[in-house]
C-alpha cells in the first residue's frame, strides 16, 4: 500500500516539533493508530477520550486499559451534559450531525487553549473524505478548524482505507482488540437514533449494541449496528397501546465500508438475540432485522 510507518513518524515529528499535541482518541482503529504514531514520534502528547454520551458501553474503561500498558495515559473529558443539552429534542438528521460536530470540535478548541497545545492529531481516513464527496456530512472532514482555535491538524492516515489502517495497526503491534475492532462512527450512537434524540433511546441502543456484538461475534462481522425507531409500536407486552420502541439490528460484511453485504443470521441466533434484546428493558417491544446491502442502503441510518 506504499505506507511507510517510519517516514510518517518522522513527518509527524517534523510538523509538531516541540509543540504539545492533543490526540482525539475514541478507541477505534483509526484514532488509535494515529495516537500511537504520534507517541512513537516522541512528541509531547496528550490523548483524550471524549465522552459525549454517544459512545459504546464502558468505552472509556476499555480504551484506558488498552493504552495504559502501551505507555499512554488516556484522559477522560466528559461533555455528556453539554452534548445532551444541545442534541436532545433534535429530529433533523443534518442538524444532528452538524450540532454534534460543533460541540465536539468546540471541546477540542477549549482543550487546546487550556493546555497551550499547538495541534490536534486525528485518525481521518480516505473513506471519510469519500463519504463527504458523496454528500454525507462527516464529523471530521470539511471542518472549519480555525473557528475553534485549532491552528494545525495532523491526519497521518488520510490516504488509507480501513483495511490498510488495520495493516498498519498490526505492524505497529497494537493488540487485536484494536487492530481487528469493528468500526464505530465518530458521532457514535447518534447516527442510529431515528427521529428525535432522547436520552432513553440512546441508553437502549447502547445496551442493545453490547448484546448484539456479543451474540453476533461468531459471524465475524465487519460491523454490527443497533438503531432505534422513533414511532412507538405494539407488542404482546401491551397489545392495546403502541408504547414500545423497536430496535433495528444489522450486521454487515465489508472490507472498506464503501460497499457491504448484509448478513442473515440463523433462525436460532435471531431468536436468541431477540429474547436478549427484549430483556434489556420493557420499553423494547419489537426487533427488526435489517440485512440490506450497501448499496442500496448505507451501513448507518443517518
Ligand atoms: P455509511 O453509513 O456511510 O458508513 O455506509 C460507512 C462507514 O463509515 C462510518 N461512518 C462514519 N464514521 N464519522 C465517522 O467517523 C461519520 O460521520 C460517519 N458516518 C458513517 C460507518 O460507521 C461505517 O463504518
């Protein structure tokens, strides 16, 4: 793939010099590789995990525990209240993405000002750029960084696709939990909440994703997605009043996320997963399996 790790590490060192660098570390393979490259470059690095309420279950603990033995002390910056205050009640999908992006980079702007850092390092990859070109607002590309006081942004993976980033991760000796990890979008669970953003809906998909990822692991999927309906539906839990949410589950095979094949589970697995998802909360009334390929669909819902 023509990617030379040592050359990239050298380039980071040259661009950063003695300045402090802040890394946006979500725990996905892209941001993890970008962070490790900066660490290997020996720059003055601070890695932040931003908890914006749209992360996976127990995600900060996972990230901290992966990076501590590698010599990186990942700091937690919780912006849950701020993010929820901005996003709860929003139904328009473009607004969801743009408001998320604003709060996200505003946070990094503040961290940069407070720490006196000179730049931000992030794991933007080629697919992010391609998605933007296809008209989908990405959380990390096309951002007016200057507006947030972020003067320099380093993106050492911007020419690579996901499978190539995984190769770099393996070469760097990152643990399998990272190099083989399923992708998770920057705006996280936000992209899986249909209709109005509500805290209780996010809580349900966070729990649902943990269950679905575990149950579907035997299929070795590229990505598992659990989304939630906005309209309330009937179920045998309460026949008279449609007052339950519908969880939508999908698992896909893919190499680079540009195309994907929807997985159809066995009857046995579907039944077991359905039971487990219904058990998360009596607010769940139905489970819908979505095996649509990409194209025509996208992997995420928003
Ligand atoms: P779609 O839904 O466009 O997703 O088929 C393709 C891949 O990109 C991820 N994705 C995102 N990742 N910021 C990200 O970091 C985003 O705004 C974003 N939107 C989609 C998605 O999870 C899938 O792996």
